[in-house]
C-alpha cells in the first residue's frame, strides 16, 4: 500500500473519530489508525502531521476546522457539523477511499473494529456511495442518521491505560441522583459504550463488588498505588443477560413476549436482545422467548411496542408492567 493511500485511510479514521462533536487524544487517534492499517504502528507525530494536513486544505483539500484543547490534550472539530465526508471528492480521492473501504471491510472482524461495527460500516457506506455518485454531492440525495457525540470520552485514555496496567483509580464521581460528588476507589475491568455514553465497570474497593460509572459523571481521576485486585471478572459475559449498563443480582429470568404481526416481523430483524428466540407462532401473533434481567431499559423497549405486545410471563413482571402503565395513564388525568 502506498504512503498516499495509507494517509487517506488515516484521514478517514481521524474524521470518524472527530465527527459529531467527538474529541480524542493523539494516542487514541494513533490506535484507531493503526487498527485500520492492519496493526501497522502509527505514532503521534504522524497523527499531528495528518491533522495539520487536514486543517490546511492545501494537501488534502479539506480545510478541516481542527482545534486543540491543550488543557485536556485532545483534538476536535470546532464545527460539530463538519465532516470531510461532506467535501466533494475528486477522482483520486474517490479511488483511494474506495481502496480504503475495501481494506476496512477485510479488517472488520479484527481487533478494535469488532467493537466499532456501526462506525466502520458507516465509513464504508459513505465511501461506496461517494464512488457510485460519480462526483455529485451525495448530501443532495442521501441522508444519514445523525449520531450525537459520545459523552465521557475525555477520560478514555487514562481509564484504558489503567485497565491495561492494572492500576487502581481514585475518581471524584457525581451520580445523577446525588447532590454532591464523592471520592471512590475503583479497580477498572471494562469500558462499555451504551446509547452514546461511555461507562467504566470496576470493583468498588469500599463495597468489594462490581459497580458501573458513567465517564461523563467523573469530575476528576487519579492513578493510585493501591494494590490491584484481580478477579474472575469476565468482560464478555458480564452484560450478556442485560440490556443497558445495569446488572441486577440473581439469575436472569425467562420472559415470554407476545407480539402482533407484522410488528413481530420487525423484531425478527431487530431483536430486543441476543437471547431472543421464537417460541410459538400463530396467524396473528409470534411469541418470543428471552433469557434476561428485566431491567428498566428492557422494559422500556417493550413499552415502546405499545398495544402491539404484551408480556405473558413471568406473572410478576406482567403485573409490574400493568402497574407502571396504570401510573402512566394516571399522569394524563381524567381524560386518559
């Protein structure tokens, strides 16, 4: 692969990392670009050069509004709506990006991109559409879903380093339900993204049990010299039976959900949870089975189905949902 094509790939990856108001450090950008290049090392100096090239517009033609937050050591676009994908491509750009998309498709099952499937697919789609558009501005006839910036990315780098180095973190944390922040010591095990927010899962030293912390609710973070407590924590299994970032105590439950057709056909293509299977089918309904913790997030997805669905079992969850629906109707007063 030529140096020019590698640069095009890096520009595309950097753009995806900074689009939509996101910000990232040089180290984070270097890791993402290295993954896109099949593990080839990319240093921070190269990323700095790329950012300047994208910003100047002379070499790349982008004129990207890149700005640095020196206090945080991160980079972002000053215009959250900006993307190099909105810049018309010349023939060389289209050819090089098409080659980049082909490479990224081949790498889609490796490393970082296994967890970035949506971002990767968006990059590939935009590149393919640009190529098929034959020079026309694709934004005149293609409209992509706007994705808000992922909250909490400021602390990604120190958290990742602490996980890799097995270092205990002292965090100054303010949950949504608390009036004042407090200090707590966390042995970090896992980073999870959910609904455009980053969360840290780790052992709470005071309570000696796993807890989940939203990165955007962390005010300060400090690496300590406390002895790291390793455990049998299995990152891939921790959220297996949950929707969202809450893992209740106890075993997951079997939930049967009856859904009317054709809404049920939509759930077949967009499952509510990975455990979803078809238990029974009639001319009018499909009954789905789930092996999950019935968390608030799971119940909210069922409520979103409205009159198209109803819980058959367990009876306790069914009654719980009935109570919540009655309380919702009560909020609308006598006219409900």
